C-alpha cells in the first residue's frame, strides 16, 4: 500500500514532505508498523549489532521553577515531596553505577537554581576524573549559553533536552506563557554548537497533539539531526491540569521509534521508561522496533518515588534497586546483550 511505499522511500534516504508524513502517521496499519519495525531493527543491527547501551540516570533534584502542564514535578504541584541530593550523594550513585557496568551517567533534575553552575561543573569534572572511561550526560533543562559552555568545558559529553513539540502553537498549549518555544529551540542550537551530542524528543499523544504536529517533529529531526531522540507516550499525572487527559498510544510510540531509526540510522534511541510504564514489555518491544538504548534508574531508592513525572512510573519500588540485572535478563530474552561501554554516537 501507500504507507509501505513511503516507508520504503524513507529507507532509501529520501525526503518525505509534511503531507506525506501525515499520510504515514494517519494511515498506518499493524502490518505497516511491523514492516517499519523489521526495517528499523535491521538498520540498528547493522550499525550497533545486538548490543544495547545502558545509561544510569541519577535524578538528583525534583525541585523545578517551571510549571509545564503535563509534568508531575511542576512547581504548582503542592503534593510533590521535594528533595535534593548533595554533590557527594550524586557521585556515590555514579560510583555504584560504575561497579554495575554503567559507562554513561545521566544527571537529570528539575530546573533547580540552587545548584550553581560552578557546583555542577565540579560534579562533572570529578566524575570524569574518577571515571575517565565514562561519558557524562546532562539533562537540566534550559540554561544560559555561558552555563552550557562551562559544563561542556568541565567535561560533559551529551545533553538531553526534548523539544517537546516542533509546533509553536502546540508548545504554548503545554506550557505556561512564561516559557517559550523559541528559547527551547535556541538552547538546542547552542548545545549542538558547543559540541554536545544532543538529544531532542517528544511525548506521543500529549494533549492537543495532532498528526500534523508529529509530522513537523519528524521534519525537525530530519533537519536538526539530533544524536539522540527521546520518545515516550504521554502519561497523565494525577496532580497536574492534564490529569484527565488520555494517555498516548503505545502502538504509535513504537511506530515512531521505527520511523526515527529509519530516518536517522545511527541515532541513539532509548526504549524509554514511559514506554516500559505503559506496557509491561514496552522496553523489549521498543528494542524490537529499533531502539538501542535503555536508561535505568541509579537514584537512591529512597527518592525514586518522588521523581514522578507521570503516574505509575516503573522501577521506583524497593524490588527495583537492581535494574541492571533485570534489564540484562529482559534483553537476553529477546536476543540482545547489554554492553559495558560509553556507547557514543557513531
Ligand atoms: N508523561 C510522559 N512524559 C513526560 N515527561 C514529562 N512529563 C511527562 C508525562 N506526564 C517527559 C518530557 C520531559 C521528559 C524529562 O519527561 O518530555 O522532557
Ligand atoms: Fe528496573 Fe526491571 S529495569 S526493575
């Protein structure tokens, strides 16, 4: 059919225009999705083999000055129990992660201005000094150019900042007026310019998202060429204005992972925690659809339940202290292996 023809064109490295993306995204069947997944999986096998890269995430503060309408740690959420880890606690989590075979540490937080750039640079340079064979990824939201620059000079290798949506009007329905789509896009440009391996991304099925929005996201990925793409389903959080909004589609999320792999063959593409939350085998299916990264939690179990961006997040209970072993098993069950390496963009 027509969708399959367009998937093939994408696989031949050809450009799809917005109307063609809309056709793909609105007209696909389960067979088209399976077709895209097998093509995507072939591509990731060709570039990365059956190896899955793991990244240990340390969610070091859930304090945030922003008020994104979808997010459980938005500043207006009075029910969130706020916490901050110290520099020492952050480094301890990474040291434990190193012993478990992690060679990338992702330091993520809300936009918490109590951590100075100087302090963050100290953490980054300390980690790089102690573990010179590791990559450090930051996910701290929107900062000033000078801060991104200082952190890069301190040794940070990568930065995750989802653009959330390439459509400005849509962005404005997801965020309060004090936040701007232009500023977010400017941050992404600056990160690229500073030499970070840069990650963009979206939530699938966020409120007010249309297929046209997703078509624009695909065109944005094609143009910006992020080294990493984070895509997970939107999941409502009970203490946000979007609490009654429907969750995003599991199948569409898997299809988009495949399309991203076909569009950008070497992209580092996680099977996200949100994908593992919406379906018990979401991460396995994500890998089978073309993902090649998994990002388990390295935060102390005592704080994990407090970093709730959406309801029912997996890996927050005591039984999840050891996500590393769990993932090893899960990947093995589908014929993949966890790699003990930085897992850089090729
Ligand atoms: N559902 C799914 N993903 C979410 N994020 C934030 N809130 C939610 C939610 N309710 C995603 C955003 C953000 C990333 C850290 O988590 O895309 O960039
Ligand atoms: Fe965390 Fe399975 S990956 S418990």
